[in-house]
């Protein structure tokens, strides 16, 4: 996880309630979806717009399966650092 993804994850963790692994996965997805030079607020807005009333854990599973080659198939396995 790079600094931008980490900053998005920190900001998201104050706004949504989900597993740490899911919040970090959503931050990673947002960072990969945004153009270079985007701000942390852009990443947060992207996730919140896509989230709507959905469960953050379910959305994380969904976005990770949309592009498994980008994120790896087993993003849910292993320790959540």
C-alpha cells in the first residue's frame, strides 16, 4: 500500500464502518481508479459515491473481483496490517 492509498484509507476509516481489510481494499481500488495528481478527497468521494447505502465489506469484495489481476485473487487472506 502506498502513501496515497494509506491516506485515503485513514480518511475512509473515519467515515465508514467496515473491516480494516475492506477499508484498505476500497482505498486501493480508489487510488487505482483515479488519475495521477488526484487528491485524497477525490478518492474518498469516489468510494462514498460508489458505496451509497451498501455494506463496505460487500463493496470491497465486489471491486476486488472486478479486476483481480490488478489486486490479486486472495486479497482477503493473510494478516491485516
